[in-house]
C-alpha cells in the first residue's frame, strides 16, 4: 500500500482549517471540551479515539450540523460563529457519514449528480424549464460525474438504485457524491468501517488518489489503526471529548497516554 | 344459483350487449378518476418531499377555490384572478415553511402530521372569515355543453378537466424525473441530512414543494368547484384521495394518476352494473373496500417504492 507519510510528491500548504478551544455539550453531556487542532492544506488528517470520544461530533461541528457553544472554527481564514450545513457545502466542505446517508431510492448516477447541486449556475426557473442552457449545463455536469464514476470504478452499478447495493459499494458511491462537489476539504466519517480487507485496500487507494491527484485536504475518522498509520500525515487523538495527543503517526504511536487510553486497549 | 348468476354473469352480459352505454359509463368513470388524481397528486408531492401526509391538502383545495371565487366576485377578470390566486398559494407556502415547517425540522413525522391538522382547521376558518361561508358558483369559462364523440355522450367540462389534468401531470412527471430541481426534491425526500450535506437548501425545496402542491390544489379546486360549487364539502374530497393513494402508492406521481383512474372507473362501473343488486350507493364505499384489499396484498401500492428492509 502506498505510504502517505513521505509527502515528497505532495505539497502541504498553510492552515486551511483551525479549530480552537471548541466545546460542545448536549444537556449535561460534554461531547467536546476545548479541543484545539489545525488542518493544513493538502494533508490527510486522521481523528482517532475510543467510541464516544467525540470524533463524529467534531466533524459535525466542522460541517455545521452542530453549533459548538464555545471556541472558534476558522476556515480559509474566516472565523465563523454559526454555519448551516448547506453554507459549509457552498464553501467547499463535503462529507460522508458513519451510517451511510445516501438517497436509497435513487440510482448511483443520480446520487452522485446531487453532489453537483452547488455547481449548477442556472437558477431554479431555468432548471425547471430544462431547456437550452440549463440542459447544456446538465450535460457538462454529467460528463464530470462520469469521470468520478470511472475513477471509483463503479461503472457497472451506474443505473442501479443504491439501496440494493452491498455495503462496500454504497460507501464508495457516498465518496463519489462528496467528490462530485469538488471539495477543498473532505470529511470522511469511518470510510472503511464494516469492510473486508480487500474493500479496505480499495478505499485506502481511493482516498490517497483523491488527495494526490486533486490535492484535496482530507479529515478522516477511522478505527483501523493500520489504515490510520499508513495513510495519514498527522493524527489527532480524542478521549472523552478532550484532546489527548496531536502529531505524526509515529509520535502518536509512541505517546504513553495514547497507549493507555486507546492503543493499549485495542492491541493488548 | 339465481343470485350467483345475477352477481357474476348478468353484469358482464349487460356490458357485452350494450357496448356504447358501457363506453359511456367507462369514460365518465375515467374522467371522474382524473379529478381524483388531481387531488391525490397534491398529497403525493408533499409526501415525497417531507414524508408527511398533509392533512390540509383538501382544505387547500377549498381555500384556493374560495380565493378564486372571492376575487372574481370583486370584479377581477378571470385571468388576473387565476394569477393572483396562484400568487396567494405561493405566499401561503412561504408562510407555512416559515412558521410551521422550520421550527419542526427533524421532528417525528407524526408531529408534522399533527401540525398539518392544525393547518387544515386554520385555513378553513381563515378562508371563510375572509370570503364568507356561502355556497358559491365558480365559472372560469370552461365550456359545459354535452358532446357526442363516436356515439358516446360526454360532458365537455369533463373532457377539459381531463386534458388539463393530463398536461399538469405530464409536466410534473418531467419536472420530478428530468430536472435538477426534481432530483434535489427526490434527494430531500430520501434523506434530509444527506441532502443538507451536499448543499441542497431544505427551505427552498420546501417552499417549492408546497407552492406546487398549492397550485395543484388550485387546479383541483377549479375543477371540483366548477362541478359542484365552492363550499365546505369541497375539502372532503381529500378523503376520496386516500384510497387513490393507497392504490397508487404515496410516493408515486404516475401511481396517483393510475390509482385515480382505477377508482373512478371502478366505482362508476360497480354502481351502474352491480348497484341495483344491493340497492345502489356502491359508489360511496367501493373505493375504500378496494383500498382495503390492496392493503392486504400490496401495501406499497401499485407504483410505490418497494419496502426494502436490511436486517
């Protein structure tokens, strides 16, 4: 498997996303407590931690599903207090979900086409009429989506309703939908959960290729430590909503606290 | 033996022996069916986009018809009254989104459903407050003379209704399945969260859906109001739409059409050929019994999305 740590071909730029002192609670439950970390342009950043550590909550804050009570999130230099998910999407943040959230009744093609939604320039009236320029625009988007389908090697299931596809393929379609938005920042919530080894290797390859070819910044949550150590540039470790460690995979692997809280428990 | 013959054989022989009369019954059933479909369509649109059964759809039909008649009584020309009523329905959609749907995002479907019951009562009272509760005649200039087509006697109003209904339905089918907005609508219907994450603004989609449902209600209101006058009972045709939905499936536009046609034809034919056997009035319950049979054997309806359960 390709190793992402080298970074000799890839350019890692300045900070694209800065999370500072972010706190989030639901009633009495403290999901995140003053978490601070940053993501640089072009890197693959992993968030790890035991179940309930607040990893998904963190992603939900970044893409606007949750609004943290404290702290700031700075994205592309703009500090923001509150943001709605579709605004986050408009600014180039795309994501996948832990429990696949595809449009189950729609075909693979239609699902990925929805990812192009924000790229459509013609207004609603034009689209409703579906004539002339609006139709031409649809063709252009379709061509782009076909490239993604080729890239993810899912040509064969193009016209199938995704609800009927096996789990691994659904995850791939979901990645395709996120890619269709040509995101600057891609959030992947457990992209390899529930997959067999072969599917995992495929998924790793896609993640690395996306990062490599399009220069997309990726933040991913993953439980498989082998995968995380292999593909990520830097790792954030959360535990009970707090930041436990932050560094390269090697730093994190050697961190005593991390071993105690997480790695030790998994690998003993 | 006698009864069996009367139930299972005689009606078919009657149909065979008087084909022109049968054609008349059949076609008038079809035309009524189109009217049922129009009402059912409004339900399907909202059910598709929010997974909620809109209890207020029938009252929206009444409200649209009341507004149209009210404007025409004030001396507004028909074409302007139509446009104004359509605008009123769009404004209504915007208000509904703002005060009813937005605060209830991510609530259980049953809660939204209850909100639509509230909406039904509000609209009914509000409509009558403004336009009064007298029975009104609605005439937008659709011709009503009987016409003969190939020896079959038909009402030209029914034919117009069917034609308008067909155009509306064809337009909506294309809108839903071919255009990017249609795709966005289907996406919202499928998964709110995922739709938000790809940047589909729920607010806009809801306003569009409720506006379209309001305009469909207006068309249904014109047709039914023209036929039977504009009055409170207009809102009760919503109950006729229920069996149509069960037959056609709650999520299918073509299903609403075919379901409406089957029920329109079925109840007419049953009334004319089997009605005398049990003293008539089959037309009133036929649709519901048919719906019941469907619930037993094909709960998702003719065209509804198959219920796929992964365990």
